[in-house]
């Protein structure tokens, strides 16, 4: 089995050089560019660092980042040419299939490129020659960990992600890449620019404590303190490899004994736009309709276009007042998320022409509240992920990233929960469907000012604990405090969102006739 897969892998390996001249030329150019990047990753630390200790810090950061990317990218890309389910009809034991697929992974271009990079590092690091056995074990650990990470990640993606969700998964991977890119670029440039800075040491220490950076950290310990000092780090890496190999075997067994998950019932194939993406259940259908409104209705589009201007004006005013730039970098994202979630505090009035369907069909209020929040979450969560990364990058301290994520996510969830209650509790006249977004209905005693003021004040009161906890963590950027701020922000925001949906749903159920009458009066 192993020999057959090796021959198959070799054929796949050489297939990139078959075809027309253009394809062969692209293959050569791509390979040359990949080798140039690998050489740069090995040579730049050798050129910029002045000592072996500085080079070791940079190598730890780069190796850990590469291995983390190797672990996550296959899950979102799903580009594996060979997968366990393709061998379901082959008369071979599951352990034979898992072993053959794992071992043959060495004959892939990414693995060969990784081996070439390890060889370049060994050639450009004279201190590695002092501990050849540890250096060889570390390089072997890096290659084996990369191979098993690719197998496990791709196998999990094939096993748990349906074909219908593959496109969504790729977009999610792109979102995470865009979010991680600013922090990664910031850490790498800081490490290359100043290898002796506290940021570089902290990043290397943190990543070296993980299985991804442990091989490089162990090799550094062996160079400075002897081969025995590398044992804990190498042991951590090889234990991780063993655990992932066991998981890989279980994935193979599961793949060989199951069929691919069928498409969920109640999902249309084409012609209904947003409704194609959701099952035929009340909460999901309301979410699809809300997303359609946010996409087509000019009243929502104007609100989205105006959303970034308030933080910009606030930043200009605070900058003129002399507020510290590091603090200013953290303000725009939570303000945008606050305004985005607050914008649905009168969503029932904006949806006045369709609310009768919910009342007539007996839709649960909680389903209505949760479904209407789909556009806010779909827009807000990418802003949280990407905006938090950009904030800490411009702020200059990546250690506060967990606290910033907790703050931003907590603000989004809390504001969405409070807005869900006020949307059913205190609706006021809004622009009619089809009118210009700047037109206002002539209704006496609408109560717009009271509803807007109370909802905003309640949101500010509810997010105060999140802001306080995040401020403490940002002022003292220790790892423990930042993790506490992240957990507290997510937990508090999740509780407030759940309470808001349930409470708003109860209000909607009890006041549905009054809401229907009020919205018809607004029209």
C-alpha cells in the first residue's frame, strides 16, 4: 500500500510539468518564487541578527507561524488530492491506509519545500553544528508535525464539512487570514527590525511554549545550555505528533466506514437568493429575509454608508484634544460596532410591511428577534475580527489583542441584545418602504427621542463592565489579564444577547397585535 501510494504521489508530483509550455513555465516560476521565499526566511535572520540568540528568537517566531499556517490552511482550502474516502473500496486495513497516506505526504511540493527550508537553515546557522543530534531531531520534528497537521486538518474538513458549506468555509478562512495578517506582519517586521526588543522576546517565548514553536525553542536551549535542555520542548512536540497521528487514524477509520453527509432537507437549490442558504425554519427564514432587506433596502444601505463617519469624527476631535494615539487606535472599532448593533433598535418599524406575516403565522418572538440579528452578526463579526487585528497593529502592542477582541465582541453582542428588546418594546415611526431614506413620516407623539435615548443609555450601562475589564487588561498587558478580559467579554456579551433575545421575544409575543396596529399606523 505504501509503495503504491508513493508511486501515485510521484506521478502527481511530476504532473505539474506536463501540459503546454505556459503551464510548465508557470510551474517553474512558482517553484522558483517559493524557493526564494524559503531562502529569504532563512537568510534574513542570519543577515539582520548579530548573535545566535537573536537568530534563535526570530527562527522560533517564523517556524511557529509557518506550522500554525500549515495546520489551519488545509482545513479551509480543502485542496487534498488524496483523501481516505477514496480508498473505501480498496481491500486494505484502515491502519494501512492511514500509514500510507501519512508517509506519502513527504512526496508533495509543500513538504519538499519545507525540507529545503530546513536544509537552508542548517547551512546558515553555524551554531546548529555544535548540537547536530538535537538539530536533526528538531528538523525532523518540524517536518513530521507539518505532515501530520496537513493530514488531520484536511481529513477533518472532508469529514465534517459538507460540499454545500465549502464556499462558506473558504470565505471564513479568508476572513481569518485578513484578520491575522496585520498582526503577523507586525510581529515579523518587529522581530526582524529589532531582534532584542521585548516584543520579540515575548512572542518567541509564547510561541516556543506551543508545539508549533517548541522544536526551535528546544534547539535554542540546546545551543545555549546543552542537549539535555532541549528534551522538554522536543518531548512536547513528539507527544503532539503522536496524539495527532492517533486522531488521523481515527479520521481514516471514520471516513472508511461512513458516507458523505447528505444535503439538509428543506433547502432550495437556486432562484431564491438568500433563502437558498438557509433551511426552511422560522428563525433561518427570517434571517434570510432580513439579509435581503439589508442588501436591497436603501434605508439600511444609507445607515451602513454613514456608519464609519461617526468614529472618524470622534477620532479627529480626540486627536485635536491631544489624546494618546495608542488609545485612539482602539476606539473606532467598538464605536462602529455599538452603532451597528444599535441601528436595529427600531427594526420592527422599518419592517412594517411584513410583520403581519409573523403575527398571522404565530412565529415565536424569540425566533423573530434572533433572525433579525443575522445581518448585524454577519457584518459585525468580520469587523470584530479584522478591526481588532488592525487596532492592535496601529496601537503597537499585540499583547492586548485578546482584551481588544473581548471588548469588541462584548460590545457587539450586548448592544444587539438591548436593541432586540427595544425593537419590540418601543417602536417609533420610521421612513416608509420605498421612500427616500431622509424622509420622515408626519406622526404626532412618535417618541423617537425617548426610545433612542433610553436604548443608547441602557447599552452604555450594560457594556460598562466589559469596558472596565478590558481597560485593566490593556493598562497591564499581561497574558492572564488579557485572557480574563477575553473570556469575560465573550461571556458577558453572550449572556446579554441571550437575555435580550428571550426578553425581546416575550415582549413581541405579548404585544404582537399592538405592534401590528402601530406599524400599520406608521404606514
